[in-house]
C-alpha cells in the first residue's frame, strides 16, 4: 500500500523502527498519529500516544545501553509485523507510572519481540501492538519485589 506521503506501509514501519533503535524519540513521535493506541504489557490495555511516548522516554533513560535490531518484517496491506531483537541493561532509576522509583540492579535482558503496526492512509502509525516476552517484565517485577513495603 502506498500512503499519501509516497511511502509504502513497510517503509513507514521500518523508518519508525529505525528511529526507535536510535533512541530518536522526536522522529519516532512524528510518525505516530495523534489518536494512536499502543497495546501491550501484562494488562494488554490500550495507552494513548502521549502516555506511550512519555513512558518510552523514561524507559530509555533507565535502560541503557539499549539495542533494537529488526530481524524481519511481514506486510499485509497497511499492517506490518516487525520481528525484532531488543536488549538493554537496567542502569539508572526507573519511575513507575504510580510514582514509585525502582533502583537499578544492572541486570540485562534480551527479548525476541514482535510489534505489529497499522499504517494510516496518510502514512502515520495508527495502532501499535507490542508482543514482548517476559524477560523485561521479569526484570522489572524482580525490582518491584525489592521495594520496601
């Protein structure tokens, strides 16, 4: 599918993944539609664009060095599935949405992830579905259990 910006769905998704891999949130954010919803995490509940971008910045500040590599992608019309390898080290304090702060434990993780994005007609990402195995979630959960009661 060619979008009104002249790019295919695959080009848009791969450009976005590249910006994410570089930690270039400004470029990545510009490629996400205002009404975009991101699904994922343990509750699989939708979060809006602004919350997603805020949490992504907090995550990148706490998990460094960060690496993301696109291993493969599949396209079906305006839907693109990105198979990626993500890794990082929990090296700085991480603020949870409820305000609590997790102290770094300097543990690293590697996850083989799949992120499915839907591209709008104007070439923006209209929906994100992130299927992330438990390695990152497990690392965060173990840090939460270390918090004082």
